C-alpha cells in the first residue's frame, strides 16, 4: 500500500513549489489555481499587446494608414488616367496617315508614362524592367506590322500600276 502512495505522488519543481508556497491544505487545487491565474495573466498581456488600451494610439495608427492608402490610391488614379490618355494618343497615332507622326506620338507617350511611373514610385524596379522589356517587344512587333503593312500596300499599288 505504501508503494501505491509513492507512485501517485509527484515531485514538484522549484517554480511549482514557489507557486503554492504557504499552502498546506489541498496543494493540488492550489497548484491548479496558480497555473490558471498564470494563463489568464499571459492571455491578458497578449490581448494588451494586440489591442492597446489607449484608444488614441489605435485611432492615430489607423488614421495614418488611411492617409497612406489615400495617397497611394490618388497616385494610382493619376497613373491610370494618364495611361488612358496615352492609349488614346497611341490609337490616334495608329489612325494617322504618316509613319513619322506615329513614331513621334509613340515616343511622347512612352516618355510620359515612364516619367509618371518614376514620379509616383508605384512600380518596383524589377516590375519596371519587366514592363520595359514587354513594351520593347510590343513596340518592335508594332513596327514590324507597320513595315509589313506598308510593304504590302506598296506591292498592291505597284500591281495596280502595272495593270
């Protein structure tokens, strides 16, 4: 019987002993109560860290985030408007009759969009490099199509003249 009593006993470490120090009756309940209090204290501290009790700090940080988001949205809106204008210019250049006018308008639109992107700083350098390479591919494709179209038109005109 004494062996069973010894098997059911646990040896407490220094922290657990310190938690129930001064309690002589029902040490198990005292230890459970102390552990629960520690867990509640930790939970309260975590809540305070996540949600500060000072309402001004929370409102101040939220208003700063709102101002930042508003500035970003304004910059994006400006960029979208300018790019829409540049697209209209590019469409107009494609509808124009001369190749020099197209090239001038294309260069102007490319320069304006590039300066807008640099001013607003909305696009990272890696994204800018990728966009620039895509733009170069697009421009070379447009030039090839324009050259092919003009060659086709010249051939058609030569065939009409020969008839």
